[in-house]
C-alpha cells in the first residue's frame, strides 16, 4: 500500500437525522462510509434537537468500533467535522456540536490535524464525488433536504479549494423535504417518508392531467400552497397518485426556478445534493426537462446525496494537501 493510500482523513457529520462517519485516502478513495439514522417515533414529523444530541452520542459510541479498525490499519492524519448547518454567520444547531466535539477529542488523542466545515459544504463535496461536471470552478448547486431547499451559485476562490457560496434561489417558506415528510406522515408512512413517496410515484401508472398549481418567481418558490392543495384531496385520492402529484410539483417548481437562474447567470450545469435529490422520480424527470433546455444535471449516487460524511473527509483531504504543499 503506497503512502497516499495508507494515510487517511476521517469525516464526521451529525445532522438532524443521521450520524455519519467516513474515511478517505489522500488520493480520494473511499475507505469507509457509515451512517446510522436517528430514531423518530411513529406518527411524528421529526425530532427535538435535545433528542438528536442524545442519539448522536450513543451512535458515535457504536461507530467507534469502526474507528478503532481504521486506527489499527491506517495512518489517520486528520479529522474534518461539520461544525454548523451552513457557511454563514449565526448558522447553528445543537446536533452539530456532538460531532464537532467528538472529532476534536479524536484529533487531539491521535495528535493529528483538525479541520472544520459545514453540513452544506459537506453535501456539495459529496455530490461532486464521481461527477462528470465540466466546470468545477463555477456552477449551480441545488441543496434539497429535510430542512433546506436552496439554489446556490458556487465560484471557487483563487488559489484555494474552497468556494464562495451565494444563495440565488430556493423556497421562501417550507422546504421540499418538509413538504414530502408532512404529506407522507399524513398518508400513514414513517418519518422520514421520502422513500415511500418516491416508490409510490414511480409505480403510479396514472397520467397527471391537471397538476398542482405552482408559485415561482425569479427563482424563488412558495410551497405551502402545494400542501394546502394536497390536503383538500388527500382523503379522496389514492396514495400512489398523491405521491406522483407531489413529486411532479417538486420537479416543475425546480425546473421553473433553474430555467430562470441558469439564464440569469449564464450557467448550464447544476449539481444536486441532499436527501430529496436521491429521489429516482425527481432525478429522472427533472433531468429530462432540463436537458431539453440544454441545462445538464449532475446527480451522484443516493448514498452520497443523503446525509453522509464523505464530503467532510474530502474537504479534509484538500485542506491537508494545501497545508502540506505550503509547508514544503
């Protein structure tokens, strides 16, 4: 095993609903990608932050066996952790402090480098894994998850691997993930409900004659109206058709937003990340619609779209390599 393969960076991400750890070699080969979903009570729409913190502590204890294996078989040269949700001032959630403090303790114990990043940057880097995007220095990224629906303009900073991230579109009220989970729970599915809604939509053979009305202006969407429309028919339509109506509305909302934004910034490549981006229905139908407008979608594998720590580890590798170059 060569030196770059033997030296690894550990990534840690403790989000609202997933405890994640990853390990990546300096040549960016994935050594480990492990995650544990947090338990959410039946008929519930989510978790309190305090409960999430408690579960993350337990989960990291369980995942520590994996870390012991890595320590015995590889040289851990750095740890990179999501410290907060987004790379903006005052972005904070208690759940991220668990992974942050665990990672800092780990780095001090191993006497290795410690790096910080954010959950959103983690998602973006993971979504670029194995991507065939042509221009990695300037592109659009769509972050669609349980708590976030944002369209981001990314420009790589000069002489750096980091990006300048600007919000240029998204939702003005609830996120796609919140909408899908709320409807899914009303249909009788466990939270998070995305995988059930996606399966229903894919298997529904009924054609949509009159889709849900959308509200999109200048790249920004309002989704609460969609929820109200579905609530009016939820008792009179079958689950599969409601699921298809819902995801069709997700596709059309995002399509309208991206058409406007891609023309505004003269960019024709979009990278998708977040749990909603793992939906097969959304991936397939949105890609087709955008391709007709010569806008090219980049979706990674579902395990890298949903919450994971691979992006943290990749960011750690980049930071480590830059430091090593500067110190030569």
